[in-house]
C-alpha cells in the first residue's frame, strides 16, 4: 500500500510539471492602429518572458512579405500601415507563431 501511494504521488508530480511546462511559453501578440498611419504590435509569452528580438513580418493578401523587422527591447514593433489587406506574423519558431489579420487591427 505504501509503494502504491509513493508511485501515485510521483506520477501526479511528474504530470503536474509536464503540464505546466507544456503551457508555460505560449506566444502572445496584439496589434493596434495608432491613428497616425502606423500600427504597433506588442508581444510576449504567457510565462512573462520578453519578446525582444522576435521576428515580425507584415504580409500582403497573397502572402508576400512587405515589411520585416524584429520586436524592440520593449517587445514592440511599429510599422507604417499598408494599404489593402494584410496580416502581421509574430514568429518565435515552430509552434510559436501568431498571425493577426489586418482586419482585426483597430484604434
């Protein structure tokens, strides 16, 4: 009975830490129209990590990159708002990509 309790407790602890690790680094990115012809995106991770240096790409409706850059030291990326349909791509690597359609970016 004692062994069962030890194994059960160990199993639960391993599952807890694996689950915490799996969800500890979700990418977050939101963008807003500054009202002056520019758009600012703010990024980060669910565990509070900075997004400084993360690759940012603005793509037109055909998927062609029209603006490329990186998040600054404040985890922000500002760019001139393109005409027509576009989307912003926050790319922190496989499984850590966030796409924000231009139609969802408002003041």
